C-alpha cells in the first residue's frame, strides 16, 4: 500500500508538470503539494489500514472542496 501512495505522488507530479506547462499555476501548485504529501506518506510505512483511512480522508476532503468550489465560487452559469 505504501507503494501505491508513491504511485499517486508520481501521477500528481505528472499532472502538476502538465498544468505548469499550460500556465495553470494555481492548479500546478496544488498538485505539486499533493505529490510531495503522497510521496512523503509513501515512505513512512504505515499499516495498510492506516493508508486506507488516510486515502478515504483525502477523498472526503477533495470531494467537499470540489463541491464547495463548483457551487459557491463558480456560481450559477445562467
């Protein structure tokens, strides 16, 4: 499971580099931070249950953040 967090870090880094190349600096910064966090957590060798709980927590925060941004910040398109 620790290896999967390093894989998540790799893909976040790839997305961050593509966003940086496309002049999306805020998105690139967000994904650089996520990549660093995933790689750091991947080398801490927690138990598998801890990794699953951390991933679920990450998903809850990400979905709540996405929902907040798309509803309250972006506003109604009409």
